[in-house]
C-alpha cells in the first residue's frame, strides 16, 4: 500500500480522465483547474510517466494513462458503493432488476449468487428472464445481460464473457461409440444442434473440413441441449467457459482442441441514466471484475 499515490491526486486524475478536461474535472470536484493540473503533474512525477497529452481545451490519455484510468475508475466506483452500504440509512432497499436468459443465469450468475448477496446486502436483486433476441430498450430492467455484437444504440454496453465453441459429449456415449480421431469422424455420430445447424457448420469449416448436409434434432434452449449431451443422446457444440463445471467434473468431455471463437459475446448493457445509478454502476463493476477473474 505504500506505493499508492495520494488519494486527492488520484481523484483529480480520475475526474480529468473521465471528463477529458481539467476545467470539467475542476467543476465536478469543486476546485480550481490549477489544483487539478497540480495534482496531475505531481502524480506524473510520482509515477515517472506522462498520463495526458495536453490540448487547448481538452486533454487525452496516453497508453499509461488509459491503464491507470481504468483501474482508478473501477476503484472509486467500488469505494463509493462500499461507503454507501455502511451508512445504514433508514431507507428501503433499492430494487435492481437484471434481465438475462435462463442459460446464462444458470451457468454463470447463479454460481456467484451467494457472493453477490454478501457484496451488496443493501440491494434487493430481481432476476428477470428474457426471450431470445429481445432488444434491451424494450425490457424493464436496470441491467441487461445479452448475447450480441456489442451494437446497442442509445445504451452503454461492455463485453462481459467471450465464449469458444467446441464439440463435447458424455463419457457414456464415447464408451458406446468410441472416441473420434479426427473432426470428419463426427459425421457418423448423432449431432444435436442449438437453434440451427450454423454452429456445427462453422466449427467444421474452422477445422478445415467441408461438412455434408447436417441432420439431427434442433433444440432452442441451451440447458436442454447440454442435458441431452450429458444423457448420452449425442454430441453438441459446447460453449466454454459456460460448461467449465461439466468439463472439470468429467460429465462432459471436449473431443478436440480445435475451438471456434465466436464473433459475438455476452454483453453487459444498461441505460445512460438510471435513478439507481450508484447501485447499478457498482453492480456492473463487480460483474465485470468477476468475468475478468
């Protein structure tokens, strides 16, 4: 902890980095622009790096400044939320609604549920199930976790979990049919598709194998697809890291090292303004930190 610069200097830097201006930072913190400049120059001297390139009216972060700004903003958000949680004001708990699909809720959020409740005892959480491909703008929720390419007009969106696709099967099915030696061997196995056959086709093409016309049942729900695989009904395209628990306990086996990187990801989406901004911001910061871990 002795290597940390002073808190006022970090606060001045974080405000200037977030607002892109010493003048705006000074107005936000209720000090003079000279004080902001003094703190930033002292911080740069303390760290022996340049954090900003200065313009006439605006300042721009250097690469080192970007790294420090990300950490400083996260730290201040968590600190503010922690201070708020210990004030113990006699008020009703704010209700935060998180909208997400059942598969992501079951496989990613619920294993962290107890830790979330410990971290945010002053928040009443409500999980709202959403149908596939619904727009975040049409959902009554404070936070929306959804699958997509990150394009959500009018919303703040941050990548939360990237996934890799790989064929998986149960040990029972492999004992019955044998383990495939090469990707093309999978053509003689029962394949189960999620939503459509595009996932399997893309994986085969990525493995340099031209697939024939693929057959097999198409199932909408991810949890049902994985239960079918666990029951030995067929080989499915599994999403790592959402199936890490099954891979680690041996319920499912990844058949090949070849994985397909999806061009989409699970994103954390919220509105640009919310009456519960402090709680929403703190929860988003915690969720992103969990994903990084």
